[in-house]
C-alpha cells in the first residue's frame, strides 16, 4: 500500500499505470486502479490513529454507491471526516492525486 507502483498499479489518480476506466481491460481497471485508494488508506494511517482510519474508511464504504467513482469517493471522505482531522485527510487525498481540481474520466 505504501507504493502501489511496485505492483504496476497507479499511486495517484490517472497516474503511471492508470487503466482507462472506459476500456474492457480489467473491467475498466477495477483492480488495477485500486492503487490510489490503497495509497490513500496508507497515508491516512500514517497521520491519524488506527481507530480513526478504520472507522473513516468503513463509514465511507458503507455510504457510497456501487458505481462510485474516485471523485465521489474523495467527496465522501471529506464529508465523513471530522473537521479537526480534515487537514490530514486532505493531505492524503492530495498525495493520492485526488485533489479538488481533478476531473472524472469515467463515462458510465
């Protein structure tokens, strides 16, 4: 999780090894493109407590739709995060390429 590129997965959203989510390859990269989410989890755990990290991710996963894209995931993370922890989570989102300025590349 600390470096998804070692397994030829992207570390950042749309980064190196990113699979086109509109392609047939790996059903749109559902496995390959898990790297940024894994890297995000790793980075959150490095700056917050274990309990906080696990609770945040479980709550987010319980409250997103099955067809959720990374932008919706990013927004759900920020919404579920208490204000006092938001700087650490925002930094982890940025490190994963899930900045507020990215544009979705998935066309359902």
